[in-house]
């Protein structure tokens, strides 16, 4: 692909031994080992894909899904001033990331005519002060509000609680048909608690695709409905993802950016660089780093390896923000333990320019900034930080966005999803399950008094008794 | 102090060997060692304080500062609909944390009569798309906008760029006196670039106190002016901090929560638990965790130790959010490497209740949630997660807020500041400098063409030349 195309690029020279030295950088031997592994793994994944595995990989080609999402948006956009997404984890992080990436910083504050769609609130918690504040804000405008409840099973306690509250409020305020008119449910197409409720009460619904885990679902109806409602080019997201698919199915390490991301991070993991920092130099990309945080942590943090039992493997993803966190984290990043791999996200052309005016005599000490673009300053801060990091022998990747568009964001999402699958293979773990989340859910059920969890409740209450001298 | 008081508490039983076992929990021997160290360190700090060191510790008693901040707020609040803070790092994180903690989630969206003061935007970056969107939003309302430019020296490139842009825009739109009327500067009382500009152009100003580093400055005019403007009880913040001062100057480990936080985290650091996760179970406390991230990282991440040269010491602070991140990070937290210490922030009474309605037949599977408070669910999620973590032998502290008020937030801030000072002492590093930030600043100056940095620019350009085969 030529440089003139709208294609994101990975730059990885600054993780090599040539730049940061053999103690901290990858050697040619390590890259050769990765080349060998990738030659096997990538075709394996493609073959498994043809047998129905890795189904998130095929979302970019699901035209029926796209058509349904767009039809739902077209039907609902008229008269809708506020959209509230009720979801958590994989049913929220992608929605937030798309909105932050592709709509203005001030979106919810703009008058309707200046927005691409309704105000968007993604409620991914059960904090009564936060949720209550939202209810107070919208209670007189329920007629122009739509709730998108997203839960594959309906078993997620947080989303279930929100749903019960919203459903009741709509009944109270708008009458018996209130919930049906104002709730659109995204859930399993056929089974589960939420699907049963949808069928019983007649809600409009979209499908969470089969075989696609929550953290891989942003390019399905889960992430695309709220995006489409808010004027984001959802077809462009899928087009970008499909373009990236062509690049990440190539079995040659040196040509496959997902394979490079996976191989570099897993090699670094084995060298005790277990903290994987993603630091966008763009406000708009900051929540993609938070989305990545779930993808990387929940996919790769696993006790059991296919190679070795009980390994307790897993890099810790960390999101940071440039230039802001230069004034918060870079002191540690340069002088703390050399236990991190950095990925800086760069934007080459910003869609909005802000010019710094020429300095006069009073502000002469600031004159070096004068008559330059703010974007130039931000990009120079990134280059400066990258160079400062490698001066301290800290391995540093960068991902370069020509500009932030639906297509480049779609490329980025698909790139990291594919990298996660490959990294899981390299670490010998199952990247698609999350067994350790279960216990906390059961404990919550027990503490909330759910039928069937009485023994767990008793066991917990015994543990929670005495705080003794440990409460200071 | 009795339980009925509005006092935050540290609970630390779940970091002890009794709970998580001797491989991962603190033994009585380790606590005894810490008791010994604290008996020495805390009185040393108090003695140094009497000689003028640790000056942030005395901010809660600075009545003159409080009076000036309150007077400035009283003078400026009338007619002010929008307040824009231009600052970064320690000149922004505290401001953001106070606003999120003590004002509603929907604050900027509320009509003026329902807000405690102007809309607040803390612009802590130089992203032209973000800053440009803000300028677009406010350009027709500059008459009712106030800019609070915060920079101790005026040398910070990001804040200088914002200042130049805002100053020029105000001149263009409101005439020659525009900047003077609409900019209030918080800077050094006597010296530096920004103080010279203040003197030359006659801006109203507040002082960044001497001897207080940016990350310890939230309880000075730096953090308090924007808080006071937005209706936050700034006297209450200082009262809470002063109350905590009484607790953290006690030289007995078992009675001093700051000493316990410092000792537990440094002991765990030496046991290779170098990731220190702060996870509030409250939307309102989430940005205090981000504030902590700067405090902990920039203070404790140091190459040079007083005990040993070239140690590259430093825990990596991580902020998470409960219950949200249970669906993102807890899989890793339970099954990944046991390399973390967790601190959950708990709120016992939420100021706003949201009740979950009784379930009916259709939603019977959700009936266990019915007729309970949303806050009960959130707190049970926290307890469940804490129990799940300790089941996996992950050491877990908690900080318990009776409720979120200016006083408890003031206590929390002061608690973690004091803990940072003590942790610095236990790690043998200087907690108050940030030498590694300098190089990136110089590189930025060089790339922006500042006079005096020509050689650095040449050196950088040589390095940045060829991307070769590493751009994929």
C-alpha cells in the first residue's frame, strides 16, 4: 500500500537491540524465532477460521448485520435527542471508544443541529450517584430518549439492575407501552434471559453474534448501533477492518503488523517486560487505549497455559495519554524499572488546526512556539518522549494514523483483535475465555440473596465478620 | 475517633499472611520491621517540617491562602458561565479530581441554576482537535468565560501554547483589555516567566506556594480556585486535610494510616509486587485514582536511591474502576502474575439512592435484585471482588469513605500525600524531584526551534532520519 493511502502503520525499530541494546531490545535471533512461529500460527488461525472459529474475524463482511444496524438507526434517529447505552465491559468499552474517537470532545454539549445524532451516555457502572444524576437529567425528556440495553445473556447483574430501573421508570412515566417504545435490546439471537424478556415484552432487538466474545464484539451490533445513531460511519469502520484483515492474514512476520505486535510483546513478556503501555498522542484515541486494556488483560491473563499448567501468565496493559501523562508518568517510565513496552499512537494530520500566534515582546520567552500549529507541538512532544524513552533504553513502538477516520479506527480495532489472538497462541493460553470472573459474580449473587447461592452466602458472611485491629 | 465521625479508614487485614498466606502476605516480622522504621521516620519528617521542609503538609493551615482563594472566587463567580483551566500534570489532575469527586456526573450539562458555579473544562493537553472543539463551543460566550492559567514557572510548553492562543483570541474578540479581564493566572509569587507576564500585563493572580511541587499542590490555590468557583467547599477540604494531619504524624505504625500504606506498599514492592492498583467503587472517586497515579509514579519512580546508586526503583500505579473493570481487568488480576497490590476505595453511604424495583414474572430471573438499592449492589460487588481476589491470594487493602464530602476527600488527599513522603523515605529516594522529565522537554524545545537548542535539534534530526524496513 502506498503512503498516500489512509492506512495505519506500525513502526518497530525502537524495540530492537540496535536501538535500545541487547539487554532490552529484540535481537535478530529472537525475531527469527518469531518468524518461524508466525509462519505456522497465522495459517493455522486462517484454517481454523474456515472451520468457524475466530468468528470476530468475519464481522467486517457481515452485510446483513450492517444492514440491520443501519435500518435500526434510520428508524430510531428521528426525534431521538438522548441515547443511553446500558452495558458493561465488552458491551460498553467499544461504544465509548468509537464515540470518543470519531465525535467531537464537546459532542454532548453541542446544540442538536451541530451533532451527528443524539447525546450519548454509556452507563457502564451501578453507581447510584452517577446513574441517579443521569436519571435526574433526562427524567423530563424520556419521550426523546432511547435506551440501548446490551447484554448477551441478561445475566450480568449491573445491566440487569439498570434495565429493571429503566423499564419501571418508563412504565411509570410513559405508560404500559413506555418500555417497548423506548428500549432497544442487543442480545443473543435465540437464547438466554434477555432474549426471553425481549420475546415476552416485544422489544425491538439486535443480535450479539454467536461465537464472538464481548471484548471482540465492537464491530458487531453491540458497538455499531450507538455509533451509527451518533452519526459515525459504521460502514467505514467495517471497511477499515476488512482492509486490515488482508494485512494480518499474511504469514510473514515482517509484513504482518498484528503478528509483529503479538511477537514483540510476548518476547518482551518473557524478558520480564510485563507492563504494556499504550499512550495515544490524541484525545480522540484515548478510549481506544482503554478498550485495548480489556482486550489485552482479559484475553491474555490466564492461570492455565496449554504448554504448562498453573503458569499465572499475563501482561498488564496500561493506558496513558500524551502529552498529558508526560507530566505524570514519564518520570517513572524513564527512571523506574525497565519492565515496560511502550506503544505510542501518533496522528499525522489533525482534522482541526489551532495556530499559536506570533509572540510579542511581553511573552518573548514563549516566542519559540509562535506561528506554529498546536498539532506540531503535540507531535513534537511525542517524538521527544519517544527519543527520551529510548535514551533510557525503553523499548517503544508506535502506531501511526494518517488521520482519525472511521476507516483508520476500524483498522486499529481489527489490528489489535488479531494481535490478541496471535499473542494468545504464542503464550499458549486460551484468549477467548474468562474463567476467573465467575467467582466474583457468584459472590455478588450470594450477597444479593439470589436463590441457589445460600451456601456461598453463609461461607462469605463467616469471612466478613471481624475487622479487629486492622481497621485504622 | 468514633465510627460516627466522618472519617475515612484503612482496612489492611487482607494484605497479611494470615489471609493471603506467607508467600504473598505480610508476616508479623515484616510488620515489626516496618514498626521500627516508622518510629524513626515519622518523627524525622515532623522535625524536618519544623525546619521548613515538606511544605505541602502545612497547606491546610494557610488561612491567608484560603482567604485569597475565596475572595477571588467571590469576585469572579458573578456572571461567569464557563471556567477553563489551562494547566497540565500537577496543575490539572487535582482540579479534575476535586470536580469529579464533589460535583454531579452531569455538572456541565445542567442549567446554570442547578450548578454550583460555571461549567468547568480542564484543558490538560495540546490536542488541536480537542482544544479547537472547546474554542468552537465558547467563542461566542467569551464575555462570560474565565481562563485560569496555571503554571509555576511559565516554562511549560503546553500551558504556554494555550496561554498564547487564549490571550490572542481574547484580544481579537474583546479588545485590548480582553486578556486582563478574562485571564486569572496562578503562578509563582515572585519569579519566573509567567510572573513577569502577569506584572507586565496586569493579570489578577494567585500564588503557587513556594516549596510545594506540582503533584502536592492540589490543596493550594492551584486546585482550590477552580473548586471554589464550582461551588466546592474548599474550607472543608482543608479541614479534612488538617484532621488527617493529626493521624499521620503519629509515629506508631498501627495507628498511622499513611505509614501503613507506605510500609505495606514498599514491603510488597520488595517482594516483587510492583503494580499498585487503586480501584474506587464510585464514579466520583475515579479521578482521585488518576491524581494518585501521578503522585505515586512521579514521586517514587527514581533511578537514584540514597542507599544505592542506579537502582531504577519505582512501583507502577494503576487506576481501575469498580464495578466496571471487573468486566475488564479482574480476569488478569486473579489469574495473571501475583505482582499487584490492590486498594479498593469504598463508599458506605451514597448521597443519592436509586432503588431497583421489584421484579415481576417476566423478569423473574432478575428478581434477586428487586427491592434493593443500587448502592447495595455496588458495595456487594466490591466485597465480592475483594473476596475473589484474596481467594487467589492477591493482597488487597481498602479505604472506606463514610460518604463523599469535601472533608473526606481532603482527608484522602492528605493521607496519600503523607504516605508518598513516607514511602519515598522507605525506598531511599527523593520523592520531590522529577529529573527524568527534563530530557523530553529539551527535545521538545529543540524540535520546536527554540533558541539555544540548536545542537540538540541537529542531534535529534540525525536519529530521526531513516525508518527503513521497520515501518509496516
